[in-house]
């Protein structure tokens, strides 16, 4: 057998001709690893190139009023698996509700929210915002109350008297003034944070309409 091979090699050297098997197919290197075939574009599978929009998306829900609750927004967008932590109430400097900030798990979910709002008669308007606009809105989460109607001469001790019997964070008491709507007067008010939303609501129920010095106060639970 070896003699036959040597004779064939001598003949090929004397009369070099291209071997059909070598000229028709490219050379391949041998490897112990399994070869991988690069992915090909498949028009019937658009999800390969058009990947779903992932990552958090943020929106501002307009058209709310002062009685709109976070739960109202979640119920309006039922089926999108939003939680109370995905919704923030955006207030003006005088704590008038301005909009609801909503965090969505993906841009696709936000697009679905827009379609749901349109189907329900466009009671609200949802516009896209960036992460920075979401971050600057304070999440009160129903654990902070706003006390309005505080007289100008009220001191910290007067706030303590109002909240006598309530458990709250004493270091969180913040007394400040804001311009009154449509007038040149100043409104004196205070915010106080509680350990839980239940305790904040109890303070609202028991203390709303009571008096600070000689002024009747009004309490609002901030969402």
C-alpha cells in the first residue's frame, strides 16, 4: 500500500494538476470545539432585531385633582402590576396636587398605559419624563401630614400640643410660610412625618379641625 502512495505522489509532482476536491472546497481547520453558525436575519422573527424595550420608564400623569388618590391611578391602569411605590404625588410649593409621577417596569408597559388611557376617554394625559424628574419628587407615601392654618406666632411647642398623644418623628417637624393663593398674605403651615401611614391617618382623624393657639387648623395627609 505504501508503494502505491509513493508512486502517486511522484506522479503528482511530475505532473502538477489541481485536485478537484481541493479546488472546489475551502480548507478548514480541525478543532475539538463545536462550530457555531452566525445568526441569520429571519424576517419571520422580527423580535430578533427588534428587541423589546426594557428598562424602567417614567411618566407624568396630568388631569388629576386634589382628591385623586394613588390607588385611583393604579386602578385606572389595572393589569400593569403597578404598586404604591411606583406612584408619587407631585405637589406645588403650596402643596396643591399637580400631577402623578408613575414608574413603569418598561417602555412597553408605558405604551400600554397610554393605550388604556385613550380607551377610557382620555380623562388623564400621560407624558414621558426622565429619571431625574422622577427622583426630585419627594415620596411622602401617606406617612407625612400637612398642618395648615397655623398662626404666625406659633412655635414648635404649639405643634407638639396639637399632636399630643400621637407618635411621630419630632425631628421631622418643619414650620414654614408660603404665599396664599390669589392674595398677598402668607400661609403658615407645617409638615410632620410619622412612622407609618396608619399613624398619620390616625393623626388626621383625631386632630383635623382642632385649634392651634386661637386658629382652627386643617390637616392633610400627603401622598
